């Protein structure tokens, strides 16, 4: 992916930015927070699962496959996941590797 390109391709790997923590909650949702940014985000089940793949090894397409396995009856759009990941990157919660 080009450094200036804001939209990652399906083969782009992603990771949580340094200092960002994912705290799972008992109901399947999670909180993503950064002390450096002094910000937190509440995540629904799908977003929490997606962020759990932010290990620098999973690509967008690999994460999409796994999410579709977990939620086989839901329509999970690649464009929506990519847009969410791009938003997290813009907020400095996530980085492309």
C-alpha cells in the first residue's frame, strides 16, 4: 500500500498502533483505548473481533474471511470493514504494516 493511499488493499496487514490497548468486555464487545491519545472507543461485537486480528500478520481479506466464519448469517461487506480500519488509522488507533 502506498503511504499516501488512505484506502488499503485487501492484502494490507494491520496492527494496533503502539500504546493502543484492546480490552474485551464480557458480552463480546470491547473498548479500544490509548493513554497517549487520551481517547477510547466502544466497539460492537464485529468491530471488537476485527480489532482482535490487528496483530500485524492478518490482512484485510484474512480478517474478513474469519469474521464471515464467525457470523455466517450476517452480511459482512469488505468495503465497510476497510472503511472502519481506515477510520481507526486516521484516528491513530491502528497502523498499516
